[in-house]
C-alpha cells in the first residue's frame, strides 16, 4: 500500500540515507543478540550523522506487553523505546515503523511516534495504474479490467501477480520454443485467480 515507497520519498526529500531494517536482519537464536543487533543499527546510523531507519513489520519486533511476550521480544521493545525517545535516544535519526497490525503494537511504543499515518488499500483506478507500471504493454482498458478483479489487493500483491505472470509466460516460451514476447492479457487475468487461490 506504499509504506516502503513513502519511506524512500521521505529519505530522498530529506537527503539523508535510508536504512531498511527487515525483521530477519535483527532476530538471532542467541540470547540477547537480537536486541544488541537493533541497538547497533541505531548507533551506526548516529555515527553516519543520522539516517531514516525503516523498521518493516515492526509488530514482529515489538508486540504488546499485554500479550504473552518472550523475554527476547521484551528486550527488543526496551531498546526501541530507549532509542526512539529515551535517555539513550538517537537524536539525528528518524525512525519509521510499518505494520499491518497496529492493534498488536505496545501502547508505549505507539506513543513514541510523533505521527501515525494510515495507508488505505488502493482503489480501482490506483490498482489500474499499478498494473500499468509493471505490465507496460497492456492497454488502459486491460489494466482497468485487471483492477476490477483485484479488490482488496495491495501494490505488493499486484507486483507479485505480475511477476508470477512473467514466470509462467517465460516457462511457456522456453518449453514451446516460441519467440520472446510480453505475456498476453489472459495470462495476467489467470494469474490473479491463481494468486488468490494460493493465498486463501
């Protein structure tokens, strides 16, 4: 729905580096290592003179303390609270957290963020535009038709569907020894249904 793109725009307009932090880059099987990894990311950003830290799927790092919480997760939450707005805060670093499950986040962590921006799912016109970005050979009418079949999908979902279509079509070209060409409209339409079936 555009959260990562928004983080890129913020970093670009601010002319400071964007540090993308997926969950798997922090988590470790060793006790205390995950929280240390997170603290080091903030410390390195400060050494760089500041950055925009984008914490993707922040709910996986810092759930609510009202729920059953592992000690490792509690330690990560403690580091986040200190680094965002505490005695050990990273003063030159902007922290952006993205989640699809805001209700699972700790209330104290939510209160540390100055703004909460909600990203709605794209509407039909916006989905058509996203399809046209990835399937540039399709007509406006074809993209609008695909959008009408894609209710409830995000921009990332549409990208995945277009990549699935390209892989399916490339496989057919190789197997049937056809000339290289972009995937036909029907392949995109089929891929939407295949993708929905695989995620339902």
